[in-house]
C-alpha cells in the first residue's frame, strides 16, 4: 500500500479514506511520532495513546467551522500532522520550529494555546458562546484527560457548561494516567465506570423504553415523569457528569476507529452538552512506552530499539530528592508534597522510603499548597515540590493559605528559569516577581548541588514562615576550581578591588564566571556578587558594591518586579549614584534549548561580555 500519510495535507483529505485505510494511516502516524520524538524529545506516550481518537475527530468534524480545544496539549502532535504540519513535525520543539503544544499563532487549526492542565472545558465553552453571539456556525469540542480532571478548573468549567443550551462536546480521554499514576477519589470513580461498561448499555435500553411511554394528558405526564425518574434511580445511578447537566455516553474503546467515528457523528447531532468517555492506552504501539508510560510521558531523545534515553544522570531534581530523604530520615516532621510530579520532582525514592509522609495531590497545585499549609498548621514541616510554571497557578494560596497563616511551608521550586524546548507556557521566569510581592517569604537560589542542600536546611530550620528554594532544570553548570560557597546570603568572586561589578544569582553565576575570565583577557577586571538568598536581599551585599563605578545585574527571570529592580532600589536608598545596568527577561520566551534561549536573551557569557564591553567603550 502506498504511504497514506503523504497524501494528507489537511483534515479534508481524511474524507477520501475507508476505515481500513484510516487504520493503516494510524500505524503510519505512530511510526512518524516515534521517529520524530526519538530525535527531538517530547511527549511520546500521551501522543501515541490518542492517534485513533485524533483521526476520528479530524475526520468527523469540519476543520473550517468546528473547533477542537486540547487540554494541556502535549497530546496534540497527531492533530498537528493532520492539519498541514506533517512535513514540519520534524522541527517540533526546536528553535524556530513547531511548538510542542497548540499555538494559535502557528496554525488556524489550533483553537486555543495550551500548556497547563484543566483549561480546555472553560476555553471551549467560551468559544462556543462566542459562536452563538456572532451567529457563527460550527461545533466546539474540549478534549481533556482523566488526569486533568483532578484540577479544580475542570469542574468549574463542567459546572458552567452543563447549562449550555446547544451542542457542546467534551471528550474525556481516560488512560488511567496523568504523568504519574492517577490518585484520589476521581481516579477511583473513573475506575468504577471503566469496569461497568455493560451498566451503561442497560441504562441506554431503559431510557429508550421510558422515553417511548405514551403520554395521555398532563396529570399522566407528570406522574410518568416522576415514575421515570424514580425507575432510573432504581435501575442505575446517574454519573457525576449527568448531575452536572451533561448527557454521558461511554465508556468507549478509544482505539476502535470505526466505533469512534460513529459515536462522534451521533454526538454532534445532539442539541445538548455531551460528555463522551473514551478509554485509551497511553503509549500504545511502542512496547517500552506501554510498559512504562510515566517514563515515556516527557522524554529526551532516545534509542528506538532499546528505549534508553540519550542523556541521564544527576540533576538538580535528583539531588533534591536525595537531600530531602536525608533530612526526612533525621526528622519525622518532614513531609513531601507534589502535584502529579513524583518522578519529575525527584520524589520517587521519598515516596518509597517515607510513604506515610508522601502526598501526591494529583494535578491540583492550589489544593497542594493549601494542604501544605494545613500540615504546617498541624506541626509538620511540609516541603511542597512544584515546577515554577505550575506554582504560579497557586499564587492566591501562597498568600492566603501559607504566608498569612505564618506557617512553615517550604517550596521546592523545580524548573526555575529558562526550561528550553517546552516553550513559553513552561518557562520558570515568573516565580521571583510574584514571590517578591508577598511579605515575609524567604527565597534562596542555589547555583550548585552543595548549595541546594544547605539552602534547604536553612529554609526548613532557620526561616520564619514560608520559604522557597528555586533551582533550574537539568545539571549544574561550570564551577570555577577556586570558588567555594560560604553558605551565606551572598558570595563574592573575582577581582576584589575591581570597580566593575556583575551582580546575579542562580545559574547565571556560571556564565558570569566565564565572562569575567574573558574580560580579564581584555584587560577589564571584574568581580561578581553572587546572591544566594534573593529575598530578602542582604544589605551587606548592597554595601559591598556601593563604591563600584559600574554595576551590571543579570537576571534569568522577568525583569519587572525581579531581584535586579529591587537591588537597584536598595542601591539608590544607600546613596549609590554611579551607573547601574539591568538585563532580564521582558517577554515570553519561545521554545529552544536552554543554551539557545539564554544566548538569544543575551544572558550567556558572551552576552554579558558584549554588554560590559559596549558600556565600557562609551
């Protein structure tokens, strides 16, 4: 058979294929996905699991009028392939290439940008209402995973959508996984539904009979309506989704393409909110991913034959995991909390060693933070490990349920700073500005693994109230042989008498060390002030640079409200009147490697050197 995928330039081309040809197409798509992600890295298991579902959606619905909103969006690769981006898929997650998530600027077929979970229902409902208000034709669908249903926003959307007066379709893609294994009551509830498929066939038969009972006059109508309701309650319990106003259908086999097409065709003709429950296998078609879907959720490049990643080893996340186990072994008050990121945050060993003190809340960052506040109020020492990009979802809870409570909660902020290929929705560049606004929070930003341990020890035992330790994705970078941290609020390095100063924190210190070495070769002596505690800034660090003629502050985070602006303020308050230069991030950062991003932002060693050289020549 000829390669079918090469004939698909838009969703309309799917109309010309038979069901058997569509099944063959699914095989070709899986091969394309495995090859592409093995080279580029990305989200493998989640994409392999929705191939048939995506083909069915793009076959049944009109791409010119209908809108599909993907939740999180890390399962949208097949959709990208089918919507005119087949040849460009090889560039996914690379600088200047396709985004790893839906992006409205990338394609007309991407209805709404995604990256964080539990947003699709609310966004899709907004689009559906906009269609009504503008008299625009077309269906609107939200695709959401069972893992995303642990997020409260999903229920806010469902609650509101159940009152919609027209067709509105929610696809529940149930693979019994988020990133790690699903936890909590919702997971158990869906498991119950999955195991009772016959139950819903009975339900459908009952309703068919009841709906055809003849009505004779209003009194009989009322009586039969009550009887119908009562009989339904006797024969089966309604689902949560029906209680919220949806017609529920399922569960269906998410890999039975013919059935999916039939179900979707029927669903779009129902003038009422509909929820279709679809069962899929995360990682389907690639044995390594099927056997270990969590490990193949988000992967770096890997060998297809062995399934082994090209790079591994020690990282900030793994060192944090080891450190927190060491601390927990000494103190039974220490608890660890994560929001569906057990593996990603390095807490797998903690979960095994201290299972009674490990809590996975599922994809529910707001709950995780308030839960941590409750643990702290009860006398425990909770450490809440959340990626920087997801911590911003719990801003209110940090204020209301942690800081105002004046409890001892420690945040382990993973993936702080530029994260690379996942792009603008996942960059950890906002945590510093929003934490800076909250009174009485202490924030540390280590550069190296040994500092990570000392900072956590300091945060847990020597800080009053809420504290945070933020650290980047991946490994520690260049460390000068003659540098040793004093484990204080700040360190200095370089030419002690130099009148030019670089001030920075976190990972950028490594680049600053390379920069001053390059500047020294050009006859420009420079010293570095390395802030270890970035909130509050130690006033001695400010005093240490008051006599400098030029201060250059480099920040791997949003400039507005960041450490640099606060440092500048403290300098001014202390009487500094010489030149201060600040370079941070002022816009969303697109996908690229970490090094490519820092180079583009001119926050690498070369960017630092160029800025200092330019200003010195003026």
